[in-house]
């Protein structure tokens, strides 16, 4: 039972749609961008509202940290790299689940990650929620931060261990990354069938044409894998695979737990290995991808007792 030592925090902030459009149109000055978007019949009101809500959340979170005399830096999620975590005690992802998942690619195992949803109420006609990983709102963050600093682990907060996956293409250590939510192997147009040679824990077989293969840790079961009919994973720290699509069901192809590693050899000229949807790597004829449980797990801050 202990409190977390926190002196220096890093905020990983999402990019709003308005900021993305500013880059797209080469208009970093929003006062110049908005009339341009308005002339193109864009929903400027919704874009502006989303941007202002996020900026307000960022200001509230930063102020809460600084009011306690702690050091804080902010970086855009699009600029995040592995070297940005030096001397950092706690990482805050501010945005939605996508920002959290991207941060989870880079953060060392020794640094806890806390997800904050900057816009749980949403705007316009979209319905938002706190998300799977962003369970804290900006307005209740100050009390959560105080619980981390002054409270005890196991009573006032919890540090949950989440599995990450190591993804390596062509046995090249320089072409290796971490995955947090899922890895997709197949054609970038996921409705298009593809054919691969699959090896799971040393048992190899050539797959008939299917929509692809997904590899996922137990904590992300509730998304794509569940939709594909995968059973609930028995090992909460395990990783699993699922062969996807109608043809997979026709041929009785299922999936299961990966005890050691999964390797897949491509028979496509235009295949892809998609890591957590955000990072795509070409996967062409004869190339091999390996996926296994990563040694570096992720420490996630939670304020709900784990099941």
C-alpha cells in the first residue's frame, strides 16, 4: 500500500478536428481558417465547439497540476515519440480512447498512464461516453490527482497491469513496435479476402481466403474480436487471435490463445499490418510478421476496483 511519487507529468493531448483542418488547409491561424470552412459549408459551429471544449479541458488539467506545485509538459499525440518520457512520473492522455491507445505504444512500463476524456458530453448530434480507457473527466481530475498523491494504492486508486503485444516484421529488430488494442493482418480493404500461411505456437497451416486475422489482448476483447464471435478470453493477461469474415466461418476457422507467438507469411502484393488502426505497415508477398506478448506491460491508473 503506497502513494505514487509524482513530481513531473506529461500531458499527451489529442488533435481536434479544427487543428487537423488547419494543417490540411495551411491555415494555422484559426481566424483565417474559419471563414474558409464556412464558405465550404462545413459545420463550423460544431468544429469550434469541440475545439473549445478540449482546450478548456486542457487548461483545467494543467491548472490542477500546477496548483500543486508539480511540473507539467504538454505534447500533441501526433508528435509523441519514445524519447518524450525522460524523467516523467505520470502520463495523462487527454482526449478519447484513440489518444490513450496511441500513448500506450510509446510509454515505458515503469510510468503509469491515466486516461482523461476531454469531451465526454460530446457536441452536435454525436453521442459520447467516457470511453473504455478514458474513465476520468477533466472536471473531476483535481480530486483524482490528489488521491494519487496523498492516497494509498488499493484503497484510493489502483494500478492495473495491461498486456501489450510485440509486433515485428521480417525478424528485423528495427522494424518492431508495441501494440495495445489489436493487430490486423490482411488487405487494407477489409472486405477483400486474402490468403496467408499462419503459424501459431509452432503449428503451421495455409489458410483459405479469409478477410484477415486479428490479434488482440484480453483487455480489448469487447471490440472487434467479440463482434467476430470470439469467446470470452479466460486469461486476463493473455493474447488471442481470430480469423475473420464469412469464409472463416464457412471453413470452421476460429482462433484461440497464443501461448508463444503467431507468425504469418503474406501471399498478397498489397497487404497491410495495421497496429491499433493508427499505424499501418506494408505487408507484401513473402514477408513475415510475428506477434507475441511483449515483456513490457503497461501500468494503467484506475479509480475502480479491478474485477
